[in-house]
C-alpha cells in the first residue's frame, strides 16, 4: 500500500515536471512569435497577412503589438 502511494507520488511528480517543462517551452515560443509579429508590423506588413500567418485575429495582432510598446 505504501509503495503504491510512493509510486503514485513519483508519477505525479514526473507528470507535473513534464507540464512545467512544456509550459516553459510554449512561453518561449510565444515570445519568439510575438517578436516576429512586432517586427513584421513595424516593417509595414499587412496586418491581415500577419494574423493569417500566425493563426490569430487582427485584434490579437494589435494586442501583441501594443503590449510590446
């Protein structure tokens, strides 16, 4: 019984570590995406084209650009 609980705790810890690792990776990827969006925006690329390329709405593109100011 105690060994089963320890195994469950170990598995839980492993799963939570995987969640944390992937969250860090996603955050870094979003930061890179946002920087690319801002660069394209500043270069005068059409906002709809940026949104389409990023899989976002134009409103989301504006939110990202305004956040980076």
